[in-house]
C-alpha cells in the first residue's frame, strides 16, 4: 500500500485558479512532509491541464485531473458527483478545501455524503499521534478558537480559512498526472447557471494599505475613496455597508469577509464589532476616526482620533497631498 | 403552477457574539451572561420565506433544534408570520456537531413533509460553519444553493435564485424542492404584527419533537453521533495596540493623523 494521501480541491473558474487553493496546497505539502504523507491536487475544469505544473510547484506530488465543460463555472452538482466517485475509488486520508463560498458549499455536502468529520474555516492544521486531523476552528466572531479533532469518518475533511497560510512554492519536479473521466451524472445537474455578472475583483487580503468605511460614513463612501486615491490604498468596508449593498461582499472585512495583512488600515466610523476587528488582527498599524470617544474600536487602534470624520478627512486629504509633494 | 407546499425555515437561537466569554478555568464557553437572539441571517431566511408565501402561497413552517427555552423565539417567528413551528428538543442532542444536527433537522423536515423549499441562514453567528444547509440537502437528496441574496421567482417546478459569487453574482435555476442558504442582510425582516404577537405569545404552542419522534436512536446524535470533538478552547488575544487618543480641533487631529499615515507610505 502506498502512503496516506491528502487531497486538496483546487478551485478554478474558466481555468483560472483561486489563489487561496494554492495556499491550502502548499500548507498541505508542509504537513505531509512532516508526517510522510503524499499530496494530491484534485483539479476539475475545462481545458485546465495547463495548470498542472503550477500545482506541482506549490506542492502537489500528484494531480488528479478531470476535464469536462460542466466544470467551467462552479455549481455544486457536477463537482459533487465527481468527487464522490473519486473518493470512493481512491479512499484518501484527508480532503481539504479553501473556505471560499464554493469550497464551503461543496465540502458541507460531501461531509454528510461520506458521513465524516468536517472542520470549518481552520486556521491551524496538523495530525495527532493517532493520525487524527486536528484544526483550529474560530468561533463566536473570532473571539475563541476551538481546537477540534476528527474522531470519525474518512476522508478527514476541513475547509481552510483563506489568507491565513502563505502560498509557498514547496514542490519539486513534475507531478504525476492521473486522468479520469467524469461520471455521466455531471450532465444531469438540477442547478443551471442562467447568467453571471462579475465586476473587477480586488483581493484585499493582499493589499498593503486599506481604508475601511463603517456605518459612521452613513453609507457615503466618496471621502473614503478619495483618501484611497491619495495614499494608494484599497477600499474596504464593514459588514453593514456590504449588507446594504454600498460595496460588494468581497470588500467586507472581518470573520466572514477578508482578514487583512496590510501595513496600514484606516478605519472610518466603525464601532469595532468583534466579527469586524478579527479581520484586523494582522494589520501592522490601525488608525481610526470615530465620533464616539468610547467605542470598542478604541481598544483595537494604534491611533484613535475623536471627531467628525466628515470634517477631519477632507483636511487630512489636503495635508497628505501637500506633504507628498 | 401548482400551489407551493411547505416553505420550511431553519432557525437557530444564538448568544450575541460580543457577550460570550471563555472561562479560563473550565475551558468552557460561558454563554450565561450573553443575551440570546434569533441568528441574524435566519431572520432574513424567514423574511424571504414570508415574501414567497405572500406571492405564491404555501405554508411557512419554522424548524429549530435546541433546548426548551428557545420556544419564545419560535413564537416570535410565528408572530412575524410563520404558520407553524417545530422544536426538536432532546437531551441526547447536546454536543451534536453538523453531522447529527443536519440529520435531526432533515428527519424533522421529512416528518413535516410536503416541502417545496427549505430556507436557512447562510451561517450561524456562533459556529459560523455554514455547513448545515448543504448537509440537510444531502440527507434529503435534493439540490442546494448557498450565499443566496434573493429568490427572484418561482415558476413551475423551478426557482430562479440569485447567488453571490466572487466579484459579483450569478442567477441560477434550481429544481424544486431545494435548500437555499440566505445571506445576512438579503432583505429587511418585518416586525411582528402586534395582535399576532400577542396571540402567538399567549395561545400558540410550537410542536416539540424528541429524537424518538424522528425515529433516531441516542447513539446516532449528540457527542456519540458526531464526527468531531473539541480538544481545547483558546481565547484569541488581540495584538497590543498603542491606543493613542487624538483629540482637539479637526485641523490638529488631521495633522497628527497625516504624520501617522506618512510613516507607513
């Protein structure tokens, strides 16, 4: 029998790899090397063979490749029937996903299908002495991390929080490619995409500087945008602003949104709810402007300016423009 | 179009996250001092269900798995407009992770029967796994759609659903019955009607089912039915911040801020 194997589901859309899949792949390789396991990248898509070398570089010993037009954009069904079939045939030890929308969508269903464990959004990953998968699972808005282990089922499953691990080129050499054809059911999906509307995607987890608009802006993000322009920052927002549709979900900072790793975050009019501030833990410098002298945000700020952001920010923009000259 | 059957809404009661503490001695989560509330996106799921009922008919039934003290929250859901409510409650369920939780909910949904759709909140604010909706769908053998911002239309045996995806959204057509996970903030939940609220509080009794009612054995649920186990709990300590307070005229504050920002540019 060969070595135990860790499978990583590689998310892609129209042949473009989801960057956080590579984070998971490279972390899986690190853990695999420690325990003498093998890493397989599970790649499903349409015309995606070109991605094989990339997956090798980021840590895949093997690439399990299945190509079909049904995989071009994600809907759960074709992926679900195909992964089910492959797992039944090959019986991997572990199956990992990046905790993106689609990763969570697929993993939640497959775990019940296999009657196995599934840890959500983990921020640490290893095996214990008995070979059980152990992960750190954040809960309660990120205030508490539960260390959870898999006690039952195979494959041992987890979704991995995006932006926590770095995508590092750990692999070496060409991976072994195993090609499979998908089961016939991929063409009988009960879900059909009617249309898609995609704007420009900004990945804030990789931004150096971010200006974050909170409810104190009253949903008026013009000033925040202007400040972004002056200092070359990207725009982010708190959850309520995404809820009311002022910004797209991808700009939402916090537990269910993006965790920042930036040098600088400027927070305009946010009170500092736990699910929000958990997205700022890895920011080097946090600067806030808030009307309320005692908002929780104070505790999470390096600089906490008290005052009306609509008065302060225009002056700040002017000063920054002058000083930059 | 045939009239819709039951529109089932899964509802959870959660402690407000900012009020939950970790007891460092016992390593347990202390929810006792936290205020409880209906999990916020579950309210959006309920509102979406009520809107569908207003437009296409059907019956809205709320289902929940939790201790008896959740009953008032189910009455609140009924006050908002739900037609009926079921509480799955059994000591044997304590400690259930998503595997037995989805099993018990799926069994309850089957017992309610005649369902056209099952709407859940996208995730709970305490666990945040988001695994329950696809899990229920798998037990029931029906399709699921997560991160739903709107159920646009119901026609024949299909629903048209808008789902949030990276950088935008997509419109999907899904066969009925299905499970949909509704995003937080997808709509504005209605306030309960005053008279209905009074009626619900005084007269309405949710159905309470134990696991035997669902044909489940104790070993299939709770800790023994779960596939994960919590080994340890750790409190996340936020990084130490300088907490330098800037006050004064807007001009002075802006000057200080500009300095602090320029250091990082």
